[in-house]
C-alpha cells in the first residue's frame, strides 16, 4: 500500500485509559506493522510480535498523539512518565514505513511537546539509537541536547524548561 498525501493525515490527542482498551489494540497493530529497522529504532531491539503485544498490554502512557489516515493509525507519539523524576516524561515516536519522510514524525513530536507544555511537563527525554538519524534531527530541531551516556549504541537527549510558545506566555 502506498501512502496517500500527507495532507490527508489527521492528528489527535488520545488520553488512554484501561476502560477503553481499544487504544492498546490499535497501538499493537500499528507497532506490529513496523518493518525491522523501525522496530529496532523504536524498541532499541528487533522486537517480535509477541513482545510488541506484551508492550501494548502493559504500556501506561500519560497520553498519545496519533496520526491517522483513512481510518488507520499510521503514527504515534507516546509520552510516558519518567520512572524517577517528577514533571518529567519520555517521548517515543513511530511512523508506518510507507508514511515516513513526509514530516509526520516531526509533527507528532511537536504536538507531543505542545501537550507536555500545556500539562506543565517541562523536563523531557528521548532515547534513540546512534544510527537513527530521523530521531536525531527531530530532537535537535526541537532543542534537545545529547547527555553523556555510557551506552555506546544509544543517545540520551534532554530538554529541560520546555520553552513556552508565544501564545502561552504570561
């Protein structure tokens, strides 16, 4: 299937909760469609379908930003609470193979940053493989700075004090 026009993509905020488990199934279907390089980039390993289902079953994101076209979830920015820091979160982005290189990942990321700003989350993290140039460009464009890390394969990038957009300044 070839991608339709990026203009046909609709973005939405999803507030997942366990009483509406449909979001877990949709997330699992989206992640299972990722090709091997995208799975490695998203999970830092070649996650098998069973691992993806288990991940979707236990994920506890603060919120999701979804990208859809033709009734299908084609991309998602997952925003998860940081394990140990208050008002801190980590962002993970994935986009279906045929929809990559259309700016969808960047738009998902920017919309996730806007929602974090709205919620008062101002300490943000991204972890990605050194070879994931798309995520590196997205993070750098958004002001994230690499943090020294002992892992030679991964980059940890950090954005603290999320700048307020001109519309939200007091």
